[in-house]
């Protein structure tokens, strides 16, 4: 009779909104059919008292939660935590988030990538100090420096000219707005899996628009606006989202792998725009931890594959470690015998007889 395969338990700790969008029956059922049980973690109870879990999946913030995870890790050294809170925190600041991009190299010779020119402004005074940002050209996007998932952290302002600066509230990142044909590419990463989807973005800004007295346009999460509430219907019809060519998959996979290793993260997406001035120049403008995977086609299979990958790798490491320990015990017990001169002595005596 074939041995029954072991089931794995993945605990998830998510905010209610995230839970309802991510934990769908389709995911639970597929994962379960492949031996993976997704189990809800109650964040109001001690994590160490829940489980047992082979892996903990989480998108919760705060020092208290970090302590819970730390204690869980100490008590369950063989369980995986996806991902490390310190690695996630790097994405909570729009400067440190993109710093890593400049260290990446890709194999592509036909496409190039980088980030838009940007500066950080901590106070109103510097905001009006032209010297501080003479390297930037209008239009610019003002983004809250902190990207902690709050509604406030998604409130962006497109600034056409100096008149618009009055409305801004530092600390902010001022980033050059790059015309990109109104389409953004969202690249979802799930471990080694990489999937790009197209979404609508802000329309290009013409030179004429820069001169208008009304200096700003405020917006929030433009790529998530439902198709029936388009910002500018005529514009999007004109854009033909479907006709927009995707960036080469191998190029994106290269960047994704580089980011995954540099950031030490498994679950994230990054937003990419294609510079309208040169068709092979790509700019990374945003990186998000544990994004809305349910909007990615076939997310259930990608996530289930990933969970299995994580837990089976851990299991193999555990077996290796156990074997290693057994070998160590043998070596230690042999050497103990040697030093006593007992066992070896006996063997030598016996063989010399
Ligand atoms: O809610 P969703 O499904 O739209 O997902 C949001 C993401 O949308 P996306 O998958 O990129 O289209 C969204 O991505 P963007 O910032 O819009 O690029 C964020 O990742 C957001 O998380 P947070 O508010 O930054 O913590 C994500 O929100 P949470 O679900 O994590 O709260
Ligand atoms: N430098 C830029 N040039 C052109 N458009 C941009 C730029 N930065 C952001 N955008 C637009 O603003 C949207 C929101 O900015 P983003 O940095 O992705 O913030 P969020 O974290 O709220 O998603 C993007 O999806 C894109 O449409
Ligand atoms: Mg974004
Ligand atoms: Mg973001």
C-alpha cells in the first residue's frame, strides 16, 4: 500500500480586506486538493499557541506583531515565515523601496531600466527652495514618503508647475512624471513565478498643460479604478489597452529575480512604465508587498505551487539537518570512544588476535 502523503499547514495572518480578496474558495480548494491546508491565524491570540504551521504567511504591521513572529520563529525554527518583517519594512519608504533598483543588472541589451528622477522633501522650506530640486523638471508627482498601506499613503498629486507646490504636505517624494501612453505594467512575483498584467494609468501630459494656472491634480490608486468609473472614458477608449505591447517576459523575469534576491522577498509586485520618448526604456515606479494577487490570472495555481515549494524545501532541509546531526552523533561517540581508548583498543586487540 502506498504511504499516505503528508499534509502541510499554512497559517495566514491578514487584514480583513486582504483576507476577503485573497482567501477565496478557489484557492482553498486547489491548495487542499494538493495537500496544503490554509488556516486562519487569529492575530488577537498568541501566535505561538496556534498551529502547528509549516509556514506563516502574513501582511500585518506593528511592533507587537513583529514580536509574535520572532517568538514563533524561535520556537519553530523549521517553519517558514513569508516574508521577514525587516525585509518588508524596506518597502514602507518610497526612497528605500527603489534604492535597490539601481544596483540591479540584466542580461538584456535591447531594453534598459531604472527609476525616474526623484528627490525627497522633509519640510515646507525645502519645498520652495528651487536649488533643492533644480535637477527635476515639471510635471512631477508628489508621493507620500511613507508607503504603509494606509489610504493616506496612496494619495498622489500631479504637479504641473510651481503654483501647485503650495498644496503639498511633506514629507514627500517628488518624482518626475514620465509620459508612458497611459498604460502601466504590473509585474507580480510569487517566488520564482513572474506574471505581468496591463492596467490603465494616468494619461500623458502635454507641454501646453504645464502652463495652466491650476497647478495640481490629486488622485489615488488610479490603476485600481473599476472599468465602469473610468477617469476619462474617451481617453481610455483611445488608448486601446488591449493593443499595448507587453515588455519582453525574459527582461521582466530578470528584473523580478534580481529584486527578489536583493530585497529578500518572495511575495511582491512592481509597477513599470515604458518611457514614451524611447520605446525600450522602462522605469520602475513602485514596489508593493503582498499585492492583490487575486487580480492575477490563475493566482490559485501560482500560489499553491509556491506554498508547496516552500514547505517541501524546508522538509528537505530538515531531513538533511537530521542526517547531519546523526552523523555528528556517530562521529562524536566514536571520538569519545577513541579518547577513552576503549572501543578502538578492543577492536585492535581483537584484530591482532
Ligand atoms: O487591495 P488590492 O487587491 O487592490 O491590492 C492592493 C495593490 O493593488 P495591485 O495588486 O497592485 O493592483 C496595491 O498596489 P498599488 O499600490 O496600487 O500599486 C497595494 O499593494 C495595496 O497594498 P498596500 O495598500 O500598499 O498595503 C494592495 O492592497 P491590500 O489588498 O494589500 O490592502
Ligand atoms: N513617475 C511617474 N510617471 C508617470 N506616472 C506615474 C509615476 N509615478 C506614479 N505614476 C502613476 O501614479 C500611480 C500611483 O503611483 P504609485 O507610485 O504606483 O503609488 P501607489 O503606491 O499608490 O500605487 C501609478 O500607478 C501610475 O499610474
Ligand atoms: Mg502602484
Ligand atoms: Mg504602492
